[in-house]
């Protein structure tokens, strides 16, 4: 692990979302990301974490680990791991962005926003874990 | 997150929505909006000049408000979006289905 990295592991509960997000905001600040990009990183991570908190453990209390991995090229990778049911968020189809207000489904945007604001994404299921990697580059 | 009624203009009630509209605050936001629109208000403008952050949970809340008002023959308009919030709206295609004003008192 490089010196700007780190890892936080907490129960998968909405009340822990602020702690995960301050951890990622600090990592992004140390890696020199400007405020606007830090907000987008926070947004992508919020969407990924809320998905896990809401669906991964089906009511049971599991944990989520979030690891920051700064890269030498100035980018920043986050590895999010949970031991919930296998779920690849990246396989979800894009939402319909063209329908009129009355027909527009309420929801389905979270994963789309992860893809829009990350520069690189990867998901793997190994050792009973979902491992989602999101990489962010500077503007 | 807070919602404050600022004024009415041309039949639209203007509410300032401040802070963060995210997975932690969207439920409160929905309750506060319900409370205000059950009195019969159906044309609203949300002044978002002090909304610092929105995520998909916030977008869902905004969309659901817009749909409710439209179903009653009313309308939701948004105004004065900060650049980061404006980007999220644009990426989500919401700028095409919800009127967005530069200033809350614009027509």
C-alpha cells in the first residue's frame, strides 16, 4: 500500500455511509483531486455503497470494506468489497433517458451515474466476495 | 438538507432547497414536500442555488415530485443549479423533462 492509501471496513448500514464518504473524500484530497471532481467521486461511491447496503445482505448485517489505492499516474482507485449475494452492478443496462416525464421510471439511475463519473470500472466475484473497482482520473 | 419557502411569483411557490439531497436525506425531503403540497400547491419552483450535492436518491425524489405535480395539472420547475448539480441533471437527462430556470423568478 502506498502512503496515501488506506482501508475502512464497517457494517453495511446507511448510518455508516457518511464515514465511508469522508474516508474517500480524504483520500481524494490527499491525491490532489479538485473539489468538483471529489464530489463526483463521492457520488459514484455513494451509489455503489447504497446498492450494497440496500441489497447485498438481504436484511442480514454484513460488512463492507472500502480501500483507497492511489496510483502513480495521479489517478485513484477504490476497491469495494462485500460478502453478500453475487451482484455485478456493471452488467445492468442503461436506463431509458429519453422518455417523457410521465413515462420516466423513478429509479435505475444510480449505477448509470457510477459509470458516467468513473473512468474505469471492474467487477469480480472471488472468494465469496463481490469486488468492485472504480478508478478516477483528474480532469 | 432543508426546504424553505421564500415567496410566490406568477402562481409558482418558490422553495429554497439547501444542503445535500442524497440517500440519507431523500426520505425527509419527500416528507417535507408531501407536507407542503398536500395543502393544494401544485406549481412549484425549487431554488437550488444552495443545493451542494445530489445523488440518484435525490434525483428520484425530484422526479417523483415532478410526476405528482404533473398528474394534478401542475408543474415543478428548478432554478439556479450549481455546476456540479447541473452536471448530474444533464447526465441523467432530467434537463429535458423538467424546466430549468437560471433564476427562480424567471418566467
